[in-house]
């Protein structure tokens, strides 16, 4: 339990209120979690109990025919389990158990949308990359689709709340775990490699064969911003790319959180010299100069995890004729302290660019 608390303190910048609440964690549940943690409670265990309580509420509502209530509480449970697993870095049973419950609750919530949120499985190197696809309720003909890629610890379900903004603007939204992330890693055992952009490009290729869609965008959050920037450099079917809180050289995070080397190890299933080679090899050098699709970069100037200078360098090197960089003087990592402004800016940009 003490180790778990130390892990949380080492990564507390990734689970602050302005990240947790906009991404679906119920405010009252968050306050309960922090009150328990501050008096010595185990962070993950508290989230587990909060998630279980929400799941029970959802199941009872479902039995009573209160479908909207059931959906709300299945999503609350999903968020609680997700936040709890942040602090468990290695793929031990405790992490797998809480993540399995996360997937089960989101699956139940997905059934309660109109149309239902679809589960998507995309083959890659003998495994499946797994995601959730939300289609707007009313569509006329083919529509744009935006692919969402999470970072090192915040994966597909974390961005569910954003799907409302896309659906309202007539766009489909695919939240997917690439290699090293979420269900794709924990249960399908597909780990991240240096050429992870090849996997993301396969997602783009797969979606391009779906005749429901006619233009494709991609967004990455935090470390995922670096991943999608690399994908944008090699894809010839990507029509727009957003980098939110990304990096030119992700090794830089170790300057602020040395503990993060364990996260990179979990993402890649590598240790020792192999892991060191992976970390040193992560760079946008030779890739930023190949990005030609419309590009939006969003970053906080005070970001201590990934320096703003790296985002400025991507902007300067990218030859795209349609590129914008939005820098926030007071923005934190991924600018979660301006969450509503950021998501509306991004979805409006995608709506304009893809239409």
C-alpha cells in the first residue's frame, strides 16, 4: 500500500481535479476519493470501492428500466476504475482486475446510446487493437471521423466525454488503444515499438475502407500527441491532425518524473538496454518535416512534462500549408485547466477542416 501511495505522489500531476472531472469522474466521487487518500487510504482501493458502488447503482437502475440513469452510473463506474488504475504501473493482477471492470461497465454504457457505441477490433501483427466508435444519431450520407489516441496512462475511455462534442458537430469519434495502451496491451499483449506510427497508420487505413466515412482526422493527448504526430508524418490518408500536449523528444519527461521510466517499461515490455534504446529513439527529428496535412498544436507554456519549445519546433519544421499553434500562458499539461475552451476549439477546428 505504501508503494502505491508513493507511485501516486510521483505521478500526481496526471490525476489532478482538472483532468479527472472533465474526463468523466464524478465530482462527489473525486472529493470522497481525496478525503480517504488524505487520511492514509489506498488510492486504487478507494477508486475500486467507488466504482463498485456506482456499478451497483447502474445495475439496479437497469433492472428498474431507468436507462438514462443506468448509463450515467455505468460511466461513473468506468471513470472511477480508470482513475484508480493510473497508480498501478505494472500489469499485475490488481491492475488487470480493475481494468476488466472498467471495460465491462463501459460496454454496458455503450449499449445505452442511440445508436449503440460500437466495439472495433483492428488486426495488427497477429493481435487486435481495440476501440470504441461513436456515430452521431442523425447522419446524412458519409461523415468525417476523428481517431483519438491516449497517452502513457490515459487511454480510450478517458476521452468518452469528448465524443458528445464530435457527435453534436456531425462527426464520428473512434477512441482506440494502440500498442502499449489499455485493453490492447493488458489483454491482447500488443506492446509499443519505436515505429508505433505504423500501427496508428494501420488504424487510418482500416477506417479509410469504411464507406461511412469520407475524411479522417486524428488527435493525440500528452504522449499520444507525439504518437499521432509521427503517424501524420507517414500517413497519406490522414486529412487533419491535432497534437494536444505532445512532445518533440518524449524522454524529456524523465527530467521531471524519473519514475516515469517504469511507465515506458510497461508500455513496451522492455527493460535494461532495450528500454534505454527505445527511450533514446523517440524523437520527431526526421518526422516533423514530413507532416503535410492540416495541423493544430495546442500546448501550455508552463508545461513541466513536455516543453513548449518542442511544440514550437514541430510547428516550425512541419511543411503543412494549414498549420496553427495555440499556446496558453497559464496552460498546464494538455491545458486541462481550460478544458471546455480546449475541446470546443479542437472540435470546431476539426469540423471546419474536415468539412
